[in-house]
C-alpha cells in the first residue's frame, strides 16, 4: 500500500473504556501495538487532557484534567486484525459507533481537540457558586465571612457581601 493510500484510510476513532483506566488502556494498547507489530495499522493512542487552574481551600493548583473521562482516541486503519487488537485490549469496552463498526471522528473535531491539549495556558476554574459562603483570607476583612455575589472568570476574582453578625440587646 502506498503512503497516500495509507493517509486516506487512516482515521481517528473513539474507544470506550472503564472510567479511571484511560491511561492504563493507552499504555496497554501501545505495548500490544509494539509487541504484535501493528505499527503500520495503528498509529497513535491519546488520552485527551487539558491543563486547568483550580483554587480549592485558598490554594492555586495547575492540574491536568481528562477532556472525555472514559474515552481514549486511536488513530488507525480499521482492518479485522487491527480491530481485534484494539477491541481485545484489557479494560476496553468497545468502539464508539453502531454495532461492531467504529465511526471515525471528523478531522475538524480532532484539530479542535489537539488545539485544546496543546495550549500552555491553563484554563481557570472557580469552584464557587453565587450565594456560597466564603471565608475571606486577604485584605482588610481577613478572617470574616462573606457570600459570593459575583464571579469574574477573566479577572479570577470573586465579589462578596460581608456577613455581619450583630448582637441585639434588649
């Protein structure tokens, strides 16, 4: 088969796995590809992840989060032999698609996903909702409690109403 024919036949497919085992499936599949000499039919195995910044308990962390938990992407040419190798990898429950025929993912979707994965800047997420009680840990009201009134993702800030407790004397 010529290089051009191979390029035309190879596509990305989605594997469904047990949730939490995506990295193990990718590692096992890569080992199986190498040991069974399938490098000419199965080209790439990826667990889609993106970097995110999370703030929890006042501490900022950069984490890698799976974009699609329970799924692994495989670039391959589907033949009976390659399908069997992938499908019989431990903890793989099947291909995304109807019956035993996997459906390829569009190149546009793959390009968008790869762009997300290659970004160096982590996406910022705030684990608060409007109305949540927060303890203020910086500024003139340090140590007081407030309620979240506004969330500004771009500035990475919360606005809050101070909760004042007053004794009522009679």
